[in-house]
C-alpha cells in the first residue's frame, strides 16, 4: 500500500449541494438578465395597474330594492297624513275664528241696541202731560234738571237726523234709533254733534237753558216710529230704565 506524500494529513473534498448550485445559477442569470418570469410579472403588473380589479364585486342583496320601496312608500304615507292633519287643523281654526267673529258681531249688535239714560245726577222738575204758563199745551216730555254744561248722551245707537235752534225748544238734537224711535234733546247750551251715526252714550250736546226755559235742564221727548210723543218715564221703564 502506497501513501501519498505530504504531511500525513488527508484532504477532505468539498461537496456542493444541488439546491445551492441551482440558487447560484438563478442569481447569476437574474443578474445577467437571462432569467425572466413573464407570467409572474404580468400578474404583478395587473394588480399594480388596477388595484380594484382584484376586489370582487359585491352582489346586491335580493331584498334591497324592496326595502327601499317600503321606505319611500312609508315617507309618502307620512307626508299624506301630515297634509291631511294640517288641513283638518286649518279647517278647525277657520271654524273657531268664524264662531268668534259671529260672537263678536252678535255682542256688538246687542251692545248697539241697549238703552241708557241721557244724563246723570239729575232731578225731575216737570213730568209728561203737565200744564202751566210755560207751555202752550200740555208738557210733551220730561224735564231733567242738572248742572249747566253736563254732557247729554244719545240713549241708543242711531243717526242724528235734525239739529239746530227750534223756538221754545231752544238748541235741539233729534236722533232716530235702530228701532225707529226718535228722541229729542232740547234746551242745550251747545250742540256737540250735528250729523252722523251715534252709539249708546255718545255725547250729542251739553245741558243748557236755551228756548223757553227757567234754568239748566234737559227736556227729553220720545216719539216711537217718529210719531206722537209718549210718556218718557213709562217708555224708559219698558226698556229697563228707571227715572
């Protein structure tokens, strides 16, 4: 048996594994540009070019359209109900306002037809039918004595149909009222209103002593339907007033 010359040590051979060799070849080929992977590159480029292409389209739920229709129908129903409710409320408000207006009109009509006394703080100095040297015939009214210049008021609503100086009556105002009755206010010191509409209590003149008079007082006459005079005291009592 022969021995190799040397220092007596055996050299161990280096064994290269097949995977390592393949890897080295691949690295070298890639470096030189000889190794390409067209399929892998194409897939990568497609993903980079359109990132949403890889996301699958979500299918629409089968009941979505029906649910939207239900919501729309519900909204339309609510709108219709709200409109109907508003109409009902408006009609109720109109009816309330109509009733209130009717009540106001009725109240105004009642107030326009009340009767009031023409003067206050008075005393009776002559009654209806009295006789005396101051009158050519029987006394056709009632005399209510009060302080000079006191207001003389219309006894109800109506219209002034005559004013002016009238001989023994002195300054006179005649009012035709809503029921046709005419009232005369005589011996006035001043006529305040000479025409127009009046309401119960409207001041038409001031107490005086003009005409056939011996002192400040109101000579009041009442002529139903513009006819002959009647006893003012009785007539006033029939209308709820006492003198």
